[in-house]
C-alpha cells in the first residue's frame, strides 16, 4: 500500500500531565518542497530542562521563550518536547538522501522538517555521540558570553552535563587555571576523564577572573560570588524554572564591582550575535564532536519503547545520568509522496 493510500504514522513521546509521559502515535504530513523525512537513530535526554517539563514547572512568563524549535502542544501539558535528535534522511531534496543529521527535534521515531532545520553530521562523528550537539552548542554560547582570555583563572561550578561540557571546551584554552567544582566527590573521576582539575566547593581556589555557574543550586551561585575576584564575571548558565533563589548582594557585591550575567542558548551570545548565526553555531558544535573524549558524557542507553519509564527514573533519582541516550529500532517505512 502506498503512502497516498494510507497516511504514514510516527510515534512520539509526550508529557501528558505532571510527572506523566507516554508514547503516542501521530500522522506524518506529506513531504513538501525543501523538506526531508528523517528516521531517528538516537535522541538524548537533556535532563535539566526536560525534567522541568516533566514536573510541569515551566513558568508562564517564559513559556514562549522556552518552547523547543519543533515542539508540539503548549506548557505545561500535553506537550511534545526535546531537542537532541540524530537520524538519517530517508527522503528529501537532491543530495540529502542517506545523510546523517542532527535536529533540534523532540523524541520521535520519524519526522518531517525543512532541510534548513538539519545539521549534517561530519563523517568523523559517530551518530550516537552526535546527540551531544545541542549541549555543545549551549557550552559554546556560554563561552562566547564569558570571553575567557589568555592566562585567565576560571572555575566551573556544577559537574553535570552542561558544566562538564563547558569545562571540556575550556580545557583547550590557554588558561592559567581551570577547576571543575562539585559537592559530589564521585565527580572527580568524571573530571579526570575530561583532564580537568576537580575541587569540592570548600577547597576551590579563589580570585577567579571568571566563574561559570552550572549547578542550578542556590549554594552554588552563592559560592560563585565568593570565588570570583574583584571586577570579575559570573556567568549564570543554570535555569531554576519556578524556584526562588536568594543571593547576598548586600555584602561586598557592589564594593568588589562584580558582574553577574545570564547565558541562554535561545539567542547567540551578545558578543557574537552580529557575526554568527544559530546555524553556524550548530555546525561548529557538531564539528567539535570528532573528539572521542566527548564519549564521557554518554552514560547509558535505553530502547525507545522504555522512554516513559526512563524519564520517570531520571526524575525520581533511581537512574543517574549525564546524557542518557535513547536508541530507536530500525524498520522498513513507506516513502512519503512528495509535492515537489
């Protein structure tokens, strides 16, 4: 039976209530001009943001800004959310068939998007590792915001997925000092894998030129104020969603002339906004993944059918992960009739 006789379908993960997710079947649209049909190979769970969605904790005031590029539905739910997907083009414009691509698309086994939404994965980057493209992009944006200089003393607080990624990229900079800081002593092994010095917050070195905060904790942000030197910069990369955070800005914050700036990947960092596009930023991110050292961020794999349970286990803490990878089954699929 051809596609024109029976609409092709896909399966996607939806958040359907507070701490509730399920796989749903949906129809795929016909392939239009400039569009591609992508069969998903892997998707990654961005634990911080996706668990905020899972808990239905996205604040109304930023619901529009926090929408993923190909999100369906609205916060709090039902919503189809996610943005770390790698697949292979099964049909599309000339020259696209068979290409491995990254897309900021939710967890779904097949999807149709404009080819402008796709980033080609270089031959030297394994498809599984390429799910990290979106996180590398976030780290790049944070570093463009921070602007580290030759000989700087830098601290990264929070050895999670984003903090670790920032530290991984900074390890290639000509810095005088770099520390990855976390309250969990078990994170030392992760820092060692990244070839980065590790420290507990109590033992971290002070007088930093830049502190990049990624722990999503009030105590971590407060410690950032203590570690940064006079006239120094704190780059806040954590997102607290609907949580309230208290900072001691009345002590020596003004006297030391400290700067606290937010970094958010939705827009290219101000320092590069007029000279780099989102497309160029993504292309840079995926090119960096030729380094096998990034495999340290991939901490587990589960089949697509188990995704609702995986999200639940990540949320309740019974599954620990940096980036947990979802693997999709390989099966035959009818070609979509084009309208080109």
